C-alpha cells in the first residue's frame, strides 16, 4: 500500500518534519529501540565488517552502536548525509531502520541496496508492517504524513523470492535478508 504522489509532502516539508527528530547516540531508549535490529545483525556479522546505514537521519546512532562493536559504517541520508559516493557498493551489511516507509520508490531503492551487498552480506530492515486492510484503517502508523509506503510479510517474501533469499522475520518489525554467497566454479 502507498500514498498517491499528489498527496505526499514536498521534500522541504518532509525534511522539516525530520528536523524535529531528537535521535542521539546518548539516548538509552533510542539505543534500545535500535537494538531490535543491531543485536540480531551483530550476531551474524564477522569481525570488522563494513556496512552502510541507509537513511541514518539527523542523529546517526545505529552506526555508532555497530562501530562500538568494531565494524565500519558509512552513512547515507538524502537530507543529512547526501554522499552518493557511498552508494557504490561492496558492503558486508546494510541497515535501514524506519526508512523504507518514507520512500516513494521503495522497490527501486531496495533493489539498489541489494545490489550494493557483497555475496554473503546482510540487508537489515526495520519497519512496522500492516496485517490486513481492516487493521490498516485504524493503524496509527499510517497517520504520520511522512509514511507513504506500507509493507507486510508477503511483500518481503516476494522480495526474498526475487533475490533468492528467504527473509528472516524477527519480532514484528525487523527483517533480515542474506545474499547468497558466490558458488564455487
């Protein structure tokens, strides 16, 4: 499900909404929230992995948490870390927490992220998922005007089928994909 283009905020209004976010690496509650993805991801990563935090926002924190565990993390955010050079590829992992619901072209962006992963790499997503149309009608998550794309388990199953990688669902809002390793020749 998605919000039609003519009902989406302008980029200026969208950024103004994000400027109100008070995310910080010093916020224990925010770290706990992000640990729903960082914990399972760190359990899978090899030491000194290189990653990308896609949509890091105005107060990058997940990257700090991963760097504290010895990983290197590049940052990208269209508004706060607009550095297209980091979108070249070769990452052991890519994270995108509470971002894909803001994307007007989520399929294209997710495909781009997938292409940036090395074989054996992980794509870790965090987004709330809708369960059915009836629940969607009263769902608070859809009321945020910056949320324009909505997903469910079937969406991620479809992507996994396209990528040859079954999604792993962790809790209600974390999804991890692993890119197949190259087959020996």
